[in-house]
């Protein structure tokens, strides 16, 4: 999460409670981080609060139940490999993909107090992709727990990774260019309207380095357009001349059911709207804020019956109140047996009971910020161990330095190895 302030109950029910559930499932290795670089995509003009906000979010994570013994919890900027992978992914990501992201266009239209016409803001999906796939391991699935509204973000990450894997994981067996396989090479080229000269088709001579490069580039361009799997299916009989390796794992969206948690004014809960209850809110502030919550707009007088299904207060009752209170609230609303003030007060009582243990844990960590920093540093070191492994694999796929060093050390020359 971006360190733009303390977390609220919408964050808890939208993400944190599910993160806690996943960390307690031994089949998952969980990585959760504080996205301080992402905070710069929109708040680059003033970074004075980023450090303190990062500490506040770490405290919220811990208070909500995330356990550094069960999950790796870290600070994004403490793992510089995220930035390197972001750079490499950006080299292959088409500009149009980023410009068409709905949230990008919406932000440019609606945010008027900040200049968002920057590469950082445009390219945040690429950084987001790097954040995800840098913890991929060959042969293991990679899942991202998201709600339905975030599935499109994961899908864009999949597209970026797929394109990256094509450029740096798809290769040709050099035997394809041998004279004895000239008919197969001609067939592949012809299917994509890449014509070899008659003399080359009929000749079994060895292709020059320049000819091989020209054919590779042409085929790669056409295969990228058609799709690797489609190409391999079409040429299944000669598929052994082509290799497709998953350098980075395509992430899968893990759909999670998140309850409806509207803000105090009925809109989506957001710090920027000022309609949230933070996980550190005091009892007095909870009562004061919930007292002015919007309710069923059709219930204008105390004697008017209401509809709890359209009332934000009732949505909160479903999260915090026991079944008997939930029943009392619904029936009292529909029959005008209770007023909205009574209903809000009962909900606030149960919200306070629910939030009390989280708030107590939070206070303990607030008293010891040095310990919080130690946990951030320790988690970041653990995360970096895994990130380094991925970057070593990625660098070799992109540049091939280890392969080149081995060729030279085995007797080849720097020029032709």
C-alpha cells in the first residue's frame, strides 16, 4: 500500500484481513510491502511525510495481524532490484498500453491540484508489474489477491510479462539455419510472408551471421504478432527448433470476496474524501464521525420507515454487530421502530469493541518506533534475497553475460564467441 497516511477500516476489510488469512496458509509464501516509490507517482512534489507515513503503515500492518515470522513485510525502496526490473520491463512495454489504462485517464481528467503528466505516473503499471513478478520462481505459480475492480491491473501485468518473455525467453535452435533444414526454414518464413531468395532456398550453404540475424528479426516480429503458442501449434512438427522459456512467471489474479464498506458519506471510503475511520481512531472520534453518517435518503422523519439495504450504517452493522443487533437494526429501520441516531449509536458501540484490540496493539508499536524500523529493515533484507535471485535470472536472459564469459573462457574470442 502507498504511504499516504494511516490505514482505515476499508483497507482492513478490502485487503488486510485476507492477507492475514493467506499468511496462515502454509501453501503460500507471502510478500507484503509499503509502496513508497508508488507514493511518488502522484505526490512527488512533497515527500516530507513519506518516511513517517511508511512507519505508520507498518504499524497498521502489525496491529491488523500481519506477522513478520509468517510473511515477508518490507519497504519497496529498500529493495532496489524493483527499480532495475521496472527499467527492463519498461523497455518492452508499448506506450499505448499505458495510455489506455482507465485509471490513468480518469486521474488526468479528475485530479486538478497535481500535475500528473509525468512518466512516473504513466508508468506506474510497469513498476507495479515489477513489484509482483520480482518474487516469481520458475516452476511455481504466482498469485495476487485482488478484488474484481483490480483484475484488469493484473491482466496488464500478464501482458507485459508475456511480451518480456517473448523477447528474452523465446529462442531459435541454431540447427534450424543448417542447410539440411532449409526447407523447414523456408516454410516458416513463407507462412509469414518472409521470402528467402530462390538461390538461398535451393542452396544448402551455411548462412552468414548477417543472414541469420535478418531472418531471426523478421520471424520474431511476425511470431510476436501471431502469438508464440499459435506459432508453435502451426509448426508442431518442427517445434523442437524453437524454445520458449518463462523467464518471469505470469501472475494470476486471486479473486477475493470483499464486503461493501462505504464511507461515512456513502461514497467509496477514501482518505482523500475525508470519509474514513482509521484503525487508530479514538472512541470519541468514532462516535462523533458515525453520528453524522448518511442513512437511507428516503427516511426524512423519525416516523418514516426505511430500507436498511440502501443504508451505509446497516452495511457497517453487518461488519461489526452480532446477529441479534443486526436483526434489531433491520426490523427497527423497516418499521420505524428505532431512529437513525439509535441505530448509529449501537453500530458505533460494536465498531469500538471490534477496533479496540487492533488499536491496543497499535499503541504498543507506537511506543517503540525503533522496533518497527528493525522489522522493516529485517523484512526488506529477506525480500532482497529473493529479488536478487530473480534479477540474476533476468539479467542473464536479457544480456547473456554468463554465457559469454563461459564461451570466452573455453577458448572463444570476444569478437566471435
